C-alpha cells in the first residue's frame, strides 16, 4: 500500500473526560504519522475541555456543541475529514496496539472490517465477509475503516438509533457493490455496555428494517430463504437482483430442474 495514505480518526465524546483521555493517549501512541484527529464533543459539562487543551498538539479539529445523538455527532465529523480512510472511536475506546494503522495500511478495499474486543469479548472477522456474514455477526464502527468517498456519500442514517453504523456498511455493499476486505486481527478495544447490546430486541427490529430498505421488495423473500440455506449464495443474489426480467425466468428454470430430477433421478445410468 501507499505509505502516504492518510487516515482520519473521528473521536466522539460526551461527558466522558476520563475516557476521552484514554482514547487520545491511544491515538498519540500510534506509529503511523499520516493521520488527522477530529474530536466531536456534544457540549460536555465535565472537564472535557481541559483534556482537549492538554492534547491540542495531536488534535486537528475540535468541535464542541450540542448534538442529537451519536450518529448526529459522527455525521458532523464527516464534514471535516480530508484523509483517504476514516475510522470512528468513542471516548473510552482504544486502538489495539500502536501499529494498528500500519497494519490496516497493508490492506486494500473500499471498506475494511477488523476484529475487536468489546467488553472483554473478542469478535473476529473472516478475510471475505459476505452480506449475510455482516448482517449476522454485526460490527463495531471502531474496527471499520471507510474509504472517504463512500462515507461522504452514505454517512449515517440518523433515523436509526442503534445500528446506523451497520447500515453504513450494508447499503453501499448492496447498492454499489463496494469491496469489503476483512482483516483477521484485533484492531480496537472497546468499552462494553453499548445501548445496541442492551436493547437487543430493538436492534433486531432495526436489522430487519435494513433488509427491508436495502433489498428490493420483489426479491426480499427469496433473499431471506437463501440466507437460511447457504450464506455464500447471497453475493450472487445481489448481482441477480438487478435483473428484474431475468430473475423470474431463473426461478422457473430452477423449478423445472427440480421436477426433472424428481422424475428421473432413479433411472440407472450405464
């Protein structure tokens, strides 16, 4: 990879000065110098400003103003990015080690997904992540690296309260066939107790909403059937789903093949 690839690190915080201090110390320890750090603070009332002042030498942009939630804050951060790839960290979260950006820089793709430790539990990814894998396993945005242009196009849907970050990966994959690259290494250490884990029923509802909004309704039932039968079929299904006239014919041919197989499968072959 080009050693001059620039990474934008967006840190989102609200009334978590101690966590912000840990996150910025983690940023400071990185051995990859081609980076910028953007801090979006939701107008904290603790000593966050003191922490920002003490770390101003590594902060490129700092914004402190009220927001309407984490995804609103993350969208604000997108306005300031100039890097080639972007990663988001919540106050209290840390890079797994000082060489994370150097490691990520050795991979290529439109969206890079890595493993993370969340609340002490390890979650890994495969080298190739299908759409079904992403929807099933989920993700934490602290281990997701977006190519800038993709993030600027899609951003985070603020009508989602729990898993807009999941939609921000699934939507460009389904609509633009972006390249998803898995990095089977731990990239981030995240604090546990996220609201999406606490409200898991609501998370499942939002997950289904992603499927409803991203997948053409004409194909949704078939998509979900494929998901139950064979995960590897889903990438091919996304391609087929763009051919509205051809897909019903393929389904008919499949029925004919199954019928013929039923009728003739017991005929011995010499």
